[in-house]
């Protein structure tokens, strides 16, 4: 068609559109080349922040430029760079002196808190709540461990010296060892065996030279 616009000139091999000035090349004139787009604006330099006192000197010269990630500086950091403050863990040594009622009440409070944290997890809660789930679960396990150990210790004191004990307080050993006869039962003899040993005792012989 005579009135159709002519297409843009084709780039030769190894020729860059941005490096070729306007109006040059194998076109029909100065207006046959599309103008080069402006270069992208430079990225804003991230604000430099000083490293903690315990960090060693590296290639950055004592500063950390725009680093986002897991970092511990008084507390763990989430993946988004937001500080997460985790509650202090419950120590088992602090629980051993408490009464059973106090431990059960603390256990119930921890279970309620765990259920609330799980709801927050489903509804998209903050990172601080999600990281607290593990701490609460471990705290529940510690409280249950202390309760069970204290109960077992009291039962051992109660059944000490008695003939029969609960199965969980008896020595486990193995199935064959539990069914083995004791020393008294192994030494018992029948009436017939006792009479035979009495009539025919072990005799000693001497050889005459």
C-alpha cells in the first residue's frame, strides 16, 4: 500500500537500540527510528545502620546496609525484619516446689492460651503470636512432666516394702525374666525327691593302694 506507514527499521546483528543515536542507521530518514526509552531511575540507597557491638568487622566496614532477615539482637527476628519478643520459657526446677492444684491451674491456663494462638494462626495473626505457639506447647509438656514425676515418686514411697505393687512401678526387665522362678522357688523339692536323697545320699569312696 502506498499510504501505509513504513515499519521500524530492523536492528542489525550486534546493534543496540539504546546506543544508536536518533536518525542514524539504515532507515529512510531521521524519523524512522523509535526514540530510546529513558534509563530507569537509580534505586534509593538503603539507610546504613550500625552493627551490634558483638559483631565482627567485615567487608562493610562496621555497618550493615539494608539487610532484612533473621537476626538476633535482644530477641529473634521474623522473616520480614520485624522484631518478635518471645515470652520466657517455664523452667522445670521452678515447678517442682508447687502444689498439684497450682500446677493444674497453670496447665489449664496454658491450654487456653494455646487454643487462642491456634485461632490467631488460622485467622492470620501476627508473627509474634505464631512464634509463641512452640513456647506454649513446650511449657505444657514441662508442666505435665513435673506432675507425672511427682505422682510417680509419691506412689513409690507409698508402696515401698509392700508385697504387691502396681505394674508400672515394678521393674520392667524382659518377659522371660519376669516369669523366671525366684531363689526360694528354685530350691523347693518334692516329697519323693526328699525321700530319695535321704535313703541314697551322696557316697564317698576311697581307693586302697
